[in-house]
C-alpha cells in the first residue's frame, strides 16, 4: 500500500505531466531535498523549469502565485509548515479569495496552496498547529483535507484529490495535509476487512463512511477529517470490541464548502454526533458541523459533542503534547459519554 | 511630437481631472457608495506611463486607481456606475472605487499585496510569451505609503532574482493619507530598489511629456531584457487622501496647485482654441457619463 506521502507525490507528478501550466513554488523544493516533508521530491528533476524554489517569503510567493493564476497558469504553492500560512493570510483573504467575485466573475484563479498542519512530533507551539479553522469562513476560498482512504483502484485517494484540485480548480484552494498522516498507508476496502466502507459525496469532494463490519446499527456518528479520521477509525474498532458500543465514521475531504447531506442522513439513523478535530476547540470546524447538524435535524439530534485540542498552544514536551491533543482514548471516552 | 499627439495627451489628462472633480463635487449628495481616493494633481503620471503601453500589457493599480483606469482606456460611465454601485459598473458594483478589473487592468485596495501579484503576472507573461506570441510587460503602481509594507521587498527580491518583466512605478506624492513621507520613510527611496539590483530612475516632474519619455525608455528596457525597472515619480496630490481629510495648510495646497499643475504645464503646448475645445468636449463627456450612470439600475444578488 502506498503511503499518503507517496500518493500525494504521485498526484503532483500526474498534475505536472497532464498540464504544462502547472508550476510549484515553495521553500527548499529542489532535489535531492525535495521539500521539508518530501512531498515534492523528484519534481524539480522531472520539470526543472516549473519548480521554483523561493526565498523565505510566504506572502511574496503566494502573491506571485496569485498573479500567475490570474494570467493563465495553474500554480501550486507549498508552505513548509502550516503554521507559516499566517504570513500569507493577507494574500489569501484580501487578494486570492476576493478577486473572482469582486471582479464580477470576470477572472478565474486556479491556485492550490498545500501545507502540512498538525502536532505529535514535539516541534512545539509554532510548528505543530492545526490552523485551518482560521480559513474556514473566507468566502471564495475552498479548503480540502485528504483522507488516508481510497477506492480499490486508488480513486478518491490523497493524490487523486490533489491532482484534481490542481487541474480542475477555478478558484483558490487550501489543501491541508498533516505531518503524521503522511506516514499512514492509504487504506482501501481490501486492506480494512474489519470495516464496511462506502464512498459518497463527489469525485472532487469524496466522503468516506466507515463502520465495523457485521456490527449492529450504529448508535453514534463521528465526523472527522485528516489524521484524526485515522484515530477515530481505530477508536470505533476498540469501542465495538471492548465496549460493544457501535459508532460509524463520516470522513470529510472538503471542509469548505461543507456538504452536510451525507452526515445528516447518517444522523437521522443515530441521532448522536461527535465531531473530532486536531485544532483547538473554540470556534473550530466541529462548531460549524454541529451547528449545521442541529439546524438540519432539530430535535432528532439527541446528543452531541465536540472533541478537539485543548485551548492551549501545542507544547513541545511529549507528555504535555499528548495531554493537549485528542487521542484514541479521548474519542472512546467522548463516544461513551454520548451513549450513556 | 505632433499637435494631435499633444491634444490627445491633454484630452486624457483633462478626462481624469474632470472625472475626479465631479466625484468630489457630487460625493456629499450621497450618490456614491463608500469612499474614494482621487488622483487630482497626479494625472500626468497615469497618462505619461500608460500612454506607452502596447497591446497585451498588464496594469495593476492600487486604491488611488481612477486616473490609471481612465488613462488605460477605461470608460467614464462604467467608472461612475461602479462608484454608484450600479449593474453597469466596471465590476457590476461589487468592487467599488478601489476594486476594478477590465481587460488587462486590475486594482485592489490593500497596500502592498498587489506588488507580488503584479510580479507573478509578469512572470506568467514571460512563461507564456511564446504561446501568446508577444513580450507583454506589467506596470505596477505603488504609492510612497505602500513602501512601509514588507511584502513589497519580498516581491522586489523575487522580481530581480527571476527576471520579471515589470515596471514598478512609485507615485511619491509626499504624503500617505495624513503622514508626511519624512515621518514614514527612512533612507533613500531609489536605493530601496537599487539594493535588489533594480535600476531606478527618479523624476521631479508634473510634465506628462517628461514622464512619458522616461517611462517609454524604461518600458523598452523591461521588454527587451525581461528584467524589472523602477520609476520614481515625485508628484503632488492636490486633493485630500479620500474626501475631507486633508490636514495640510490650505495655502500650501494652493501653492502646490499653482506650481505643479500637469494640465497647466501641458496645456501651454496646445493651440488655445484646441485646448478650449477639448475642455468643452470633456466637460460634456463627463456630464453625460454621470447622468447615464445615475440612471443605470442597481445590481441584484
């Protein structure tokens, strides 16, 4: 099984091969280094004129990519650590996300900004954050997060999601990767015999639904994305085996615009929702999902909860970091509370 | 230069002047939304630089963009309509005074951020040169106040490193909103470009011909070498930053208008009858454009 990292790398190569208007800008991209997390390895050798290694200038490189996109290219920007995206916030919010609408739909702006978020590597408060919630409420900006899952043929996997975003997009898009997710295998139905596995949504924004194979009807629906979806997958297996509590998992790959129909259909069966994310709790993704679900379901939503990182910076020390970020045990405990 | 060419330049200067005067004059009537930043006194910069453009060239302007838009060839009625929030506006009323896009003209109202974007546009034009079969260049307009934004220097660095065919035009009107340049700008303005290996030419002029000659030479270099250049235009703002916020002493403003009026300077080169005819023509155009825009419908969402 390829890893998420391999899949994303293949997706980038596919996009470069398919369209010569695709360019990549970012720091330390050149081979043999190939970017700090190696997602971009091999690209500068295969497409030397289209991979531009930049100075340490996140705002500048995103702005340059915005200009390239407005004039007919399909640039991709790699921000080395997700934490650094704040340096480009003005470009993303006041420029890229605005142009198409404020210019009365006279322009398209096919731009993908990729960046790894997430902790659990001891990098400390400024290299471990999960900041995408800051960009969830920006009209004109899509936000995608690949899942470590795919159809039997690899479809809907991380690489395909990325390649489609690069080749098919017409507006700016933030593509949120995760440092620990890079190392995960991309699971397919064949590699997960303990789970029933469905792919819904659309090819541009697949939604994966997982439940324990042969289990009774689920009592709780968990909504998650990114690396937390993997922890939630492990949690629902343990809940079934150790506690005979049955949960299903709805995994989003597009956070904005949020497609809530698949989730709401699931909630009409279970009536209980737990959202799980690695970002800090307050004003996070889960708050939006929960508000949507409550609006759609009203009294059919019997119980709900949000699990997220504590409202603290992410510490460097391992035990402290584990205490701040949500774990498999935290997910199990939150689900048990919902069904109690 | 022929008398016809002189007349054309004067017509372009006059159009900006009368448009901006009409905007300020009518603002208190409540017909325009939001705010506005007029380029009164700076008309020669817009006309001098943009009269050198070739087909396919790209312009990125800033909050003070009306003059650039009109000098680029933009329509008076569409610009009035945009300020009035009408469906017939340049951007259908979505953008307003600072947010224009038409053909290869763009503007945005946040300081500094347009500079990397214009640089990226220039790099895209260079990459697509063979496909487009033209060597298009980009003109980016900055104010002196914009030089306080850090992203400007990230952009200059990459523009020089990667050979962006772009002309950075700094309109130094010596005051950023209400802050005089000497309170905001350390060191030498040209040196900020030269530090990145970008040759900079500074002019102390409100003469459209002088500005045009300098811009034409620099644009030729940008086009031929695919390298950035900078043109520093030391200029004078006649009006307030936006509407009623001019903190300069009135007698100083009067003195500025008396000594540095681009219309007066260039108008002396025209036959008096031709000059009067142009002024009458522009007055009629502006009045008609205003009335048409005022009768245009509002957009619906």
